[in-house]
C-alpha cells in the first residue's frame, strides 16, 4: 500500500506541479498598465493575455478570469480524463498482480486502490496550494530565481492575490460540469451521431450517418415537390403498380418507409407487408400491443449493444464529494450548497443515463454499501487531519494576536503572510508567526485538535445506533409475537378450521404431547368425518402408516391438519376413509368439488346420519371382521 501511495504521489508531482505554477503565474501576473515606465517591464515583455492582463483580479467576466477558466477546463480534462483512466488502469493492474483468491477480496482491494488514486488525483491540487505554495510562496519564488528559472516567476510574491477561498469555486464548478458532460451528455450525443445501433456486428459510422441523413432529406424534398405538382394523379400508370389481387396501389413510397428500409428498423406491420409482397405468404400481425414503450425486437437488440451501467463510479464520486465537503467547508462555508445541487443534478443525470445511454440494468437489492463504508471512514479520518491543519495555519493567528481586519480586507491566507498595513490598527498588530516559538505552538495546537477530533469520532462510533429496548431479546420476541398474532396469516375460514380441528385433536390426545397413537388417531378421524370408529378399524393400520410421514410411531397435529384439509383431493386417502355415499350422487359431487374443510365436514355430516351409522354398525358386526369395500372409481370421474 505504501508503494502504491508513493507511485501516486510521484505521478501527481511530475504532472501537476508545473500546472500549479502556471496557475500561480496567472494569479500574480501584473496588469498591462504597469508595463509602461515600470521596472517590471525591463525583465520581460508585456504581451496581453500571455504575460499581463487588463484586470488586476480574477473577477467574473474579466480577461484574467477567462484565462483562469481556460486553465480550469484544461485541469479538469487532465484530472477527469487522462489521470482518471490512467489511475483506474493502474489500480486494476496492481490488484491483479496481488492475485487475491476470492472475488470479494479482489473487489474490496480494487475499491481501496481506486479511492487512493482518485482522492490524490482530486485533492493534490488543493492541498499543495494550501500547505506549500500559500505559506511558502515567497521562498519558492526566490528559489526559482536562484536556480535560474526566473522566467517562470517574473513577478514579486503578493499573498493577497492567491487566497484560499478563491481556489475552490472555479475548479469545483468547472470540474463537476465536465464530469456531468462526460458521463451523461457525451455518450448520448455520440449515440445520436452514430445513429441507432445495428443488430449486426457492424456499427454505423458518423460519415454513413451524415450520408443517410442527407439522402433522406433529399428524398423527402423530392417527394414533397412531386406531391405539389399539378396534374399528378394516383391513377396514372407511372404511379400505380398491380398487386397480386388485381387492385392498384400507388407506387410512390413514403419517406418513412424508405427510412425504415435504409436503417433496418422495420415495424411489424411493414415487415409483414414486405414478406407478403416478396414471398406471397401471409403473416399475421397483432392489431395492437399493450407495450407502452412501443418496443420491438429491434429495440431490444439495439439496447443490448449499449454499455452496461456501472454504479462503482457513482459510489466513487459520492465518496470524493463527501471528502470535499468534510475537508473544505471550514474554508468556504457555502460549500454544502453547491454539493447539494450537484447531487440533484447527479440524480437526474443518472436517470438520463439509465434511460438513454446505458443498457437497462437488472434490479437487485444490496444489504449495505459494503466496502464503501470503509472508504468513507478513511475520508473522515483524513478530513479531521486536514481541518485541524486549516484551523492552525489559517485561523489561529487571528485569535492569538491583536490584529483586527476589516471585512473588505479579509483574505483567506496563512497568517504569517499577512501585511500589518491591511489591518484597521497596524500599530497594534504584531506578526511574530515566523519565530520558532510560534511554529512550536502551531504544532502543539495541531496535535491537540487532531486528537480531540479523533476522540469525538471514537465516542460517536461507540454510541449504539439501535435503542436498548429494541436490542433486548425479550423485547424482540414480544414484538414478533405481537406481529404474528396481530396480523392474520390466513383467511378467517382457514383459522376457524384450525381452531375446530385443534379442539377435537386435544380431546383425543390423552397424553397431551401433541401426538396421536393409532387408536386415538382412528377415533379422531371418525369424529371429524362423522363416522363410527368401527368403520375405520379394518383400515386403521394402513391409515396410521400412511399418516405417519416421519416414522415416529405417532402422528402430530400438523400432519392431521394438512392431510384433512386436502383429503378430498387425495384419492388413496379418500378411499381409505370412505368419505362418500355410494347411493347419493349429488352429495358425491359436492364432496368432489368442495375445497373448504369446514364445508366438507358439513357434507359428511349429512351423509352420515344416525340411521346410516346404525346400519353401518350392524353390517360391520354381521360380517366376520370384514368391511364394506371402498369403490375408488368415483374419484377418477372426470368433470
């Protein structure tokens, strides 16, 4: 990881330090009026918009502001395109070389690497200016002159021109605009320029798109001129063609039809018409579709060629913006407002990308943000350190000394570079910030503030997010019981069936263990289907073994409840129980069609009247251990 950070810092220093010096040059370059008769004119030539400007400050609309805006655009292109792609490629290569065994470890490490590179890519500019150039700008200018590089800084250092609060507005606005432009608008414009994707392997080129557009425009204009010519009729021989049915149809073609054939995007009706015209076969087409998007097979194939929507970059942008707000709100208090508006635009931009620029994603649910929570923790730790450094370097001196600055002369610069002449009372302002004692106080104060910030962060993390009452297992159990009992899990008829069956089950459960042995089970089933137990005794062994699914030697209530609920659909079980009357076809139909166990019990009570019970008992007793055979053919009758 350390080697990774060193490589990132080396690339940043090589590429961005010259750019930073160029920005400092633009901020401190003199005005063109100062070239005439000034000593500065002897050192270099005054060329407007190159070595001098008409405006002394970078106010919006001035030539210096335009120059710095161009620098911001170039910086944004360098950071957001070149560095971003380079660092992503390097991140993937480094993680591949580490060769992790699990895919999750590979993705987590790739997230860390990307964050390190992109974070340093974004904030090297600001941090280098804040803690290197602004506090030691005068020494850097003298170093350039001592090394013979005076052409890079042919001016005197003015700390009031390069202030910290003005370093964030233009790069933030320009860079965010470029991000949205590159992520949302540019892919959409490229897609529109290339035309609709073809369903084959070849993609349309911009030249082919321009040619097709010009040809369609010429054909449309020619068709319009022909339609406006006098004497032009649809019955002329040149305008009609004979169809297979003998009818005449106009031979001129609509521009829309020609466009469909040239692009390959044929509607279903048009395609069916062409098939019938060339082959003679009729192809049936639905007169309408319930698809509100009007998507055809071509649309689906064309969308499949679009790039896949990757949320990783959106997560990365959110982490970078979080770091931006955490670190630099102490410098520019209004920073959360543009960040909020940027989030609003990002949401609409992502929606636009999902609809027009990317393939439709597969919906899936994430339980958390995963390793990005660790990345946000890193950003928080770095933010505490940077904010403490800002307070010590840029704010502490104003509370320590008696220097009083007016609002017009308020500059966000290191206190050591402030000129006492800009204060309201220069005689009372003693600037001793360059002494070793002052430096030692700053270091001690930085360590204290940093440790206080980390202590607060630790205490906040120790606070349990879930209230104690909810964390209690007893409370959770009580809430689960209330939820289960308060919300009906089944229809009322189903609950009534379970309650009545349970009451009957408890009457026959002599041991009270929630299970029935074979004699108890026979009595229970006979009572439920309104029969005498003697009718089921010859089949008691088969019934018990059939219901003892778990081979426990006893049958639980859950098995009884489930099997009796669907007994009329189980042909074998129905034959064993004999829940029909062979002499009553109407009741048999009711038994076969009923789906409610309560209704089935009512029907069975009508079938098993007292007289039938007595006759069944006498029939069973007269036969030596025999029983009336169950005719199962009734349950195979088709409706």
